[in-house]
């Protein structure tokens, strides 16, 4: 019985993780194609995302610097890095319907390791709340917008609840500088073999 329970918990954890990954990709592609996340994605990610977007817009950089690079440039650059290091786009654009679950799982394991290494190299991630998932946690008094409430949420902001996900924040981002001649829309150049 214990083995069956641990498998169902593992399946739920995997499902939550996959849902978060899909939401991250949807956010990324919304920014990529429309310059901003859709309302559906903003509602799913919570008010902390809207706060980050406002802080980005209020940036004190000179107007000429903001015009020189677009908000999507960094998103395209990280997508290009993930393609270069792990062939992420090749995996996402592949029709996997003819492959078995075990084949997809084996490919996803390798892809997961490579993507994690790439992201860790360029982005330093920290949990929003460094607590124990499944334990009661109080809402941070300094900034309650760092939390998205789920479940049976009352009309008034609750003081806390059970931590279901620690959240992620970028402590630092160190992408390589883009040269003026860089065409960020080319995520992976075509490859031609000369025989």
C-alpha cells in the first residue's frame, strides 16, 4: 500500500512540475510574440509578475538604452541558449506521438539535466519563500504580493496557509552581452553539412 501511495504522490508532484513548466513556456512565448504576458498567464502566475513588469517599466535606464534593446531580446537570448545547449526547441517542435512513453521519458531526463545546467549558468534562482512545502506558512509582511493564494480563498487577504510551492525569483541574471549586429530572432542557425 505504501508503494502505491508514494507513486501517486510522485505522479502528482510530476504533474505539478509539468504544469509549471508549461505555464513558464506559455509566459515566455506570450512575451516573445506579444511583448507581454497574456491576462490568462498573469492570472495564473499572480500579482508578483505584474509587480516585476511594473518595476521593469520604471527602470531608470536612459530612454536610448531602452529603445536599443527590446524586452523580448533577453527572452529570445535565453531560448537560443537552451536550444544551443540542450536542443530544447528541437524537442518541443518534434512530433512525439509515434514515440513510446519510455522513449520520451528518457529524452526528457537528458533534456532536463541540460536545461537545468544552462539556466543555472546564467540565472541565479532563489525560492520566494524558503519554507517547508506542506507546512503552514505566514504571508510575508514586507510584500504580500509575493504570494498567490490558491484553494478556498476568502474575500479578505488571509494571514497564511499551507505552502504548496516555494516560488522562484531571479537573484541575478548574467546573460552574455548582445552585439548590435546580433539578430536575436535567429534562435538556431540552419546547419548545412559540406561533403
